[in-house]
C-alpha cells in the first residue's frame, strides 16, 4: 500500500471513529463543532476522511468525545462499550 493511500485510509478510519463517538455521545455535528470552535463543515470533512485535523484539534476531539486519544488514532476497530 502506498504512503498516500495508507494516510487516506487512516483519515477515513479516524473520521469514522469521530462520527461514531459523537453519535453515541448524543451530539450532532453543529454541537461538537461549536464546542471545538470549528465549523460543522470542517468537522464533516474530518468525519468523511477528507480532512486531517491538527494535533491540538485531535486532543480536543478526544476530550470532547471522552475517548482516549490513542483509541481515536489507533488502527484498530472501534471499541464498543
């Protein structure tokens, strides 16, 4: 797998996890985006795997979603609680 494709896959996986944890947390994109100080459009691009968030935003996402940062960025499947 090429580096670019691998990075794109990691972005898609991260986005799917963000969406999953946001949904089980009962938040819509607008609510989470407002808490993070970003637009819901930007959050949508992250969730679709089209945008890669900065490290500070990743940390803030993990905190708002109440999930370990390592879990959020890991290659593993989503842990279901």
